[in-house]
C-alpha cells in the first residue's frame, strides 16, 4: 500500500483532475458546435479521452521528476525519486506505461485524438527535458500542452479541431502565466514576473468575455467572478510580499483554478450539465491538494 501511495504522489493527483477538466471543457465546445442528436457513442468516447488526458498529465509529471532528480536532491529532497522511495528506472517504466495507455485510449476514439495525444506527450517530454529552464520556451511549451489538452476534448468531433483551433490560445496564455511565476517558487518571486502574470490573466478574462457574448451565454459569464477572485487574491498577496511561500500559494491557486476556467468554457457554450460536473471536480482537486503536492 505504501508503494502505491508513492506512485500516486509522484503523479500529482490534484493536478491530474485539472487535466480531466480541460477535456470536459473541450467536449462541451464540441457538443455546442456539432448539435449532436445521437449521443450513443459520445459518452464512451469522452470517458476514453478522460483516461488519455489523465495518463498524459501523470506521465508528463513523472518524467518531470525524473529529469529534475538532481536538482530535487537539493531543493526538494522529500520528493519520491530523490528520497529513494521510487527509483529512476521504476519511474521511467511507469511514465512510459502511462504514455502508452494515453495513446491507446485516444486511438480508440479517432485518429485526430491520437495525433493530439501524441503531440501532448512530445510537448510534455520536451518541456521536462529541454525547455523548462528557458524563461520563454518553458512557459510556452507548458502552455502548449494545456492548449492541446483542450483540443483533445474538441477532437470528440474531428472536423471542429481546425475550425476552433484558436480557442487553444486561452489555456496556452493562462498556463504561460502560471508557469512564469512558478519559476520563483523556491527562492521567492520577482515583481516583473507577477506583473506579466497579471496582464496575461486579464487577457484570459477578456477573451472568455468575448466568447460568452458571441455565444450569448451571459449567465455563464457569472463564473468569471469566482475565477477572478480565486487567482487574483493570492497573486496580489504575492505582489505585496514576493517570498517563496506566497509564490507557491499563487501557483497552487493558478493550477487548481484551471477547473473554474474549464467550467466557464462549458458555461459559455451552454453545456451546463458538463459545467456542473467540472465544478464538482474542484472540491476533489482541493482535497487532493491538501494531501499531495501540487507544485
């Protein structure tokens, strides 16, 4: 049981929940624009996409810790690999198996889903191994993973992926913002990075507002308020005092609030049932965040 707990900890389960919310948001967009009458195959395919995104995110996190093992021995010795609870070899096998599960699950949906899942896996591996340390390429690659994750949900209806490709910009911008401040969570933050994050957050709100007005889902826009509060309060506290613990809280809030972002996506596309399901993931993610590391 202890070993199982170690592997679950390695995957950052609270974060995995947010990836599943991305796919539900993308699925809500696909349902809105496709006007599907026959849902017989839709929900099994959504389930497969949820398995795929969970495995992709977990696999990416596993390889992140594999490549960071040397640094973590100094900065985060409590993590599973530097603490010796899980060996690098075992983690590599585990991460590879997760990627295989993700690709297999997405292939069972359609070829477009498989291509997007493959692109996510490659982007995650690129971030973990190469681009993480770069101030621009790192956040951009991580944002690309999230943008592709939204498109993975939209791949429920393959023709819509190219039509709604631009929507992937929103999670890309949002995660670029979160990743920008996460670089300072060990040694404390820089107000310049916090200012960049604030501007990018505002851009996300503006785009969501425009989409909500376009789809005439004005009620759904009400979700922007709790989303705004959940990420701006800890960001403001970090701005007042940019020490490491406040940066960590701002990053954690940014990660967990992805669920509110995804719920807003569903709401502004008139998919209120999916919106409710996504919102139910929030307390689960917060609960898991109390017992498992998020950053």
